[in-house]
C-alpha cells in the first residue's frame, strides 16, 4: 500500500485546483459586474436627487 488512500488522488487534486481557479475567475467577474451596477445605481440616484432639487421651488427668505 502506498501512503495515499486512493490511487486517483492526484487526479482529484488537479480537478479541484482547476475548479477553484475557475471559481476565482467567476468571483472576480461577479465582483466587477456588481461594482459596475453599484456605480450606475449611484449615478442614477444622484441624477434623480438633482432633478428633485431643481424642481423644488425656492423657499422665501
């Protein structure tokens, strides 16, 4: 018996590594899409706030 419990352990390790690399890339892409969506949402909310401010009549002094 070798020191390894299964003969195919090396293959399983390489599959797990490639899976982790793919997931890391996917996570990075997800973070980039999320950041872009948040930036767009912030722009939209700022534009909406400016529009509301412009439409509001000035209060007399």
